């Protein structure tokens, strides 16, 4: 593939990512409040409905220097950060997984995981609609990967069933219901081997990072698992097969 075509292709992927990232921001802001995702965007300070030229992802924020065109109020840096991060994630997915349909599914998964991460970080709740989207992506992936559908069906319950038992025994204090649904949906999408790996990675990340946060910033002992499980799911989806292969080779299996 010529270098200039590669640059154009990944530029298009990034631009697609930041456009969808704008909708990710809408989901992050409105889903916790139970608001509809359909109404047009408006300034959260003055309530003025934003014009189409105010809604170019990332570029509008930069051109307006981070302030509302109508009232001059400062716009949260969350908007460009989430948009840019979603674009970068899309590029990473295609670079790691190749130009194929599976990568499109993983990109949509990454966007859902981004919403889950931010919302759970703030509210300790995972939006049901995001888990439904992950489940739908899992069903689509099962149709595409029909030869390995049993692995995906086992993945649906391999982690989530154990978490549900933990939920019952702890009466909801050890794990949240949203985390269980998320791991069930992601398990259907990834299959049992990768969802087990993603859960292991999520627990390691959560343990290490949260201990550091408690030491450095005085964070509470209670932590939102959504961001860490999401990171584990994305890492396992993109590099899990190689990680498992490396481990088996190292173990001589």
C-alpha cells in the first residue's frame, strides 16, 4: 500500500473517530441524567442552541479557544479530549487489527467502553444502553465467526457467572450489576479465553492504579471497576491472542 494512501486512510479513520467521539460526549453527559440523545446540542452555561458550525469535533473547540461563541463561558476540556481519544482509539484498533470488518466492530466497542469508563468513573454506574450495544456487537460477531460460536457462548458466562455469585454472596457490595452485564456482553463478543484475560488485566490495572491513587490523591477505597475492565477488554481484544500465545510458549505448553 503506497505511503500517501496509508496516511489518507488513517486520517479518514481518525476523523471518523472524532465525529463519533462527539456523540460519545453526548452519551456521557445525557445518559446518567436519563435525557434523550436526539435533541440538538446547546451550551450548558447559557442554554443557547449551537449552530452547525459550532459542532465540528475538535476543530470548533480549537477555533473558539475553548469558549462559548454566545456567552463566552469556558467549555469543558472533556469535549476535545474525548473526541481526540476516540479518534486515536480508532486508529489504534485498525493498526493493531488490520483493515477488516472486525476492526469496525472493535471501534464501536471502544466507543461504548469509553462511555462506560467516564460515566462509571463519575457515577459508579454503567449505562444499560452501553451494555446492550456491546451485546448487539457480540451477536453480530457470533454471526461472522460462526465456526467458533461455542467459544463466544461460553464467554458469555465464564466471567459473568462467577461475578454474579460474588454479587449474591456480598449482597452487591463487592461488585456492581453493571459490571456483570458488561462482562457478559463483552464475553460474548470476545470469547471465553479473551474475556478471562481481560478480567485478569482489568483486576491488575484496578489494583495497581487505585492503590497509587489512594496514596497520591487520597482517593476513597471504593473504586469504579468499569474503566479498568474496559481497558482490559480493549487490550485483550487487540493483543490478547499474542499475549496468550507468548504465555503458553514461555510456559512450554
